[in-house]
């Protein structure tokens, strides 16, 4: 009895998709278009975040320790530095290590023969969690007794933060707008399907069909359209993303491999889930809304 | 709660539509189980309004209505399907689904009320045989004559074994011979203990059968009597 019912709903839902072929095509097309635009902006935002993350790793704060501190005393400041908010990690570098790494970058080492490591200070290389608060962190570090000077590249930090804010803000707005648009289109598609079948619905009501009996085939129709739309969108997005990132990489627009795009396989699963949830959600919610008014007889 | 033994009972029923049309102005009548009656009246007198009230398609402005034990005037929307499963309505315009075959049109009414495939396979051929359409089960409504479409509508009204059958102008667009055939069929159904209410304005038909006739005009009952009493020439 139960399984027979499900069979009926599925048959009716599927046949409705084919009898309203054009509208079904149109709604799938709109869902696909909206999902791809949403997906492209999300992928862009994800990539920008990743690139900024890469920069963050390089954009360190250097905290120089007062000359009067011994190696042990300087090293002991690690706890205080770690305790500063927004500090992800801090690495202690002795003046000898700093001098050696400086020398290793110099070709003509003889020019520095009469200079030794004492001209330099012990220091901490500090990595931050969020580049947006780097100025604040810089001040906090400077307030630690023993820290003599703090340097960071604020200009790059500010530029990165602004870029990230713009990209994620624009993406959020676009995703929200497209979500609403695709919901409306889906609603109208199923509304057209129900409008064409309003006589049929009226007959069902008159012979004593319950509302849920009438509703299920339409819900199933919305489900299938949404599922199909998200599937097509996913595959298209896949091809599109791969093509675009390949083109950018080979075109040298990435500064000789300094910038790496996220590979599709890394985001495939989340994208697949998000597309399916949005597509199916839009399908089901759209058709539930569309059919409501025809059931009030 | 009073015990209801009537199939249909209307008392002082008024219906004023939203546009202020006073369609019914105090209608009262009763149909006993197993009765056969005609409801006659000129166009616009309120016949279809009475049918819509009986199946809860519209609500009365005032008055009591009970059908098959349901208090229709105060029925909750979620109880409407149960009421409608007890009442088979044959509409003036048949209301068949054009995309479905004869068989499917009838089976669909059973499916809508949750019958099993097996029940459908047994019952639909029986009902189609009863109305004389056993040879046309695979035809579509557009391939049928008016009388045949009418009989599909009757089969659909019958298929869920209703206690009451209401036919709105079942002979509206049929020639006299076909009309008589349909009426004979309805009488046959009545003999199987189903209450039948036939809405019509065909005087000759009503006169031919000595049955109870409820006549209305302008939303009021003007006569109600047995024996084909029917004296309004203009209908
Ligand atoms: N939905 C509606 N809204 C407003 N007025 C209506 C509505 N339905 C019917 N009426 C009016 O109510 C009156 C009775 O209509 P009804 O359909 O009951 O007549 P009828 O006796 O069935 O006529 P006919 O023989 O032409 O079918 C008419 O004046 C009609 O215009
Ligand atoms: Mg009428």
C-alpha cells in the first residue's frame, strides 16, 4: 500500500516533467545558471582567501628584543609573546642565526668579514591568525617588556584585508540574490504546471483526494528538477573551473607559480553537497509554495 | 448531537455570494436513503449552488446542511475528503481528464482515495461494464460521443461506491433517446440502494418518470411533490 503510493507519486511527478517539457527545461536551466554563478563567486572567494592565507604565512611580524637581554632571557619571552591575542605562533631566532641567514643571502661574504653577530638583536618571528588585526598585535607586542622594536608590512596587510572583504561581501550578496531568484523561477515553473493541471486538481479534490495525495507528485517533480539541475551545474562548474584555472596558470597571470589556485578535487565534495542542498531545496520549497493556493477548495 | 438518518437534510439554507448575489433564500428539503429525486428550476435559480453546498465546495451564509451524516455547514477542511468520498457528483461539463483514458479516468478517482491496485483492477472493469463502456476502456475522452463521456463521468462518480449520487444536468447536451438511456442507468444505480439526486430542466424527461420533483425558482422552493408534478412551462 505504502510502496504503491510512492510509485504513483513518482510516476505522476516524472510524467509531469515530460508533459511540461519546456517549462521543466527552463527551470532546470535557471537553476543551473544560478548555481554556476553562485559557485563561481564562492570559488573565487575561496581562492582569494587561500591566496591571502598564503600571504599571511609570509607576512610575519618581527619582534626585536632589547640588546641587554641574554639569549636565555630573550628566549624566555616566548610565553609572553604567545599569550598576545591573534598570535598563532612565534619562533625565536638568535642573533647568530639571523646573521648566518643574512650572510647566506649575500654573494660577496668578504665584505662582512669584520662584522659579527653582535650588531644584530635576538628576535621572534611572529605569525598571526588574522592579518586584519596586525596593527593591534604589533602594539600589544611592543608593550611586552624586553621587546624593543616591532616591524610588519602594514601596507600589504591592509590591501589584503580590503580585497578579502570586498570579495567575500560581493560574493555573499550575489549568492543571496541568486538564491532568491532561482527560488522564484522554480516556484513559477511549478505554478505553471499546477495552473495547467488546475482542472485535474479540482477533480481530485471533488472525488475526495486529500491534499497530501495531490501535493506529493508536485513535490517530487520539484525534487527531481532540483536534483537534475544541481547535477548539471556541478559537472559544468567542474569543467569551467578546471578550464579557467588551467588558462590562468599557463598564461603566467599567477606570477610564475607564486599564486596557486585550489584544485577542484579539494572543493568538489563541499561544492557537490552545497549544490545538491540548494538545488533540491529550491525545487521542493518552490513547488510547495506554488501548489498551496490550488489546494484551498 | 442529533441522530441523523437522512441522507441529505437542508434547513433554511441561505447563500449570498461575495458579489452580493442572493443565490439561495431559505431552502429546506430532505432526501431519505435510497430515494430518487429531481431538482428542477430555470437557469440561475440556484441548482448548482445547492450541489456545491452539498459537497462543501462553498459554505452556506446561513442554515443547516447535513449529508451522509456530515454537518457540512460546519465541516473542517480536513474532513472534506471523507464527505466527498461518500458523494459521487456527475458534473454538467463531465470534468474528465483529457490526457487520461476512460479506464484511467475512473481508476484515478479510486487511486485518489487510496485504493490498492488490486481493488482498482477489480472494481473499474465492473463499473465500466455497468455503464456500458466495457468496449471503450482505452479510448480518450476526445474520442467519445457526448453520451459516452457522460457515462464515463457516471462511472467515475460510482466507482467509490458512494451513498449519494448527484447529477448536474446529466442530459444537458444529449438527444432524447440518449437522455432516457442515462436516466435509466441512474435509476438502475438507485435500485442498488444509492440515493440519487438529478438536476435538470428537461420537462419531458421529468414528466416521463413518476418521481419526486423538487422545483426551485429564484433561490426558493416553489413545489416539492411526487409523481412527476412539474408545471413550469418555460423550463
Ligand atoms: N461563484 C459565484 N459568485 C457569484 N455569484 C454566483 C456564483 N455562482 C453562482 N452565482 C450566481 O448565483 C445564482 C445561482 O447560480 P447557480 O449556478 O446555482 O444557478 P443554476 O440554477 O445552476 O443555473 P443553470 O441552470 O444555468 O446551471 C446565479 O444568479 C449566479 O449568477
Ligand atoms: Mg447549474
